[in-house]
């Protein structure tokens, strides 16, 4: 998700084509082509320009609605119904071949769904199918200590930096009456799934969010060629 204002001009975008199942967008103002996944202009007068990322959430609608009860939902336009993809479009797309080169030592199948995370100096893929069996993941990506937080059986995932006031925290999930809460082992503070300390010495502090993108492996590795894959216990 990207801001569409660049250098003071609000650009209007429309779909211009598909490159390896990734949208190519064209802005009406200059005719430049933009890559969906990177937000970067790849051809035209604005080539090399970069749109500013808008933070987004990879969570279920139930979580979103609970946290944002006044939210509005974009409904289909009945006049354009015939142009919409079919309900089983994902199954149809999955039958198509991908053009990304595949090494013999490839760690994942091309269409394995991953939660991709990156920092300025590293990138890592977390297999979504594995997240359901994992609790909070205290990890370090490059030089940044991060918390990968899967919940709702791995259907939702958020990522945060886990350094607060100069201290790197270790997190664990609450059980019993504390199920659905997080606790840090350093101060014993209780945290919400939105990264806010709700009680304890750090009450009111918020963990900085880190961008996470649910993506197919073949696409993620294309734009993050130096990525590795998280393996529990390794």
C-alpha cells in the first residue's frame, strides 16, 4: 500500500499489465509504469521515483473490525460485476507456471505462502503454514531485534521491533485467563496483540511496527534475492 502523492502531485493509477503475476500500474499524469510490490517507477518520466509506503495490517477481518469498530468496507460495484475475477480465481492462478528461475537447492515450493519481513540490511521469510503452531517468535533480523507475532491460528501476523527504552525484550504468550495477551520476561508487563503495553512497568508504551507482507515464495525471493527462511529451533 502506497501514498499516491509524489512531489506535491496526487497521481491517478490504473492497471496497465501483469509481470510474473505482479501488477504493473500506470499513472495518468506522466504515463510512467510502476511496480506494485516495490512502489517504484520502472519506466517513463518518473523512472526511479519511489512512493511512500503506508503501514498496513495482515490480519483477519474479525481482528480488524474488533480494533476498528467504525471501519467502512468497500463493496463491489454491481455495474462492473462482470469485470471482477471469479470467486475461485486463486485456484485458477495457482495452475499457471511462474517464470522466476528455480535452483536445485530451493528451500520452498514456488507458491508457498510466506510472511516476508525486511529491514535495511536483511530479509527473512516465515512460512505461513508453520505459524499456526508457533507462539511469539523472538528473532533478530540483521541488527534489529524483532517480534513475529502470529495469532488466530496463524491467520493473522504482525511484526514489531522489540526494543523499548534501550532494552531488548523477550516475549511469551499468556495462558489460561491470560490467553490472548503477551508478556515480556524483563518487566512482566502485559501487552496487547497490537503491540501496546496495557499494564506493568511499561504500561502505555508501544512497540514500533515492522512491515510484513504475505506473499508467494517465488515473488518474495524475486524482490528480496538475499532473503533466508526462518526455521524454528535453528
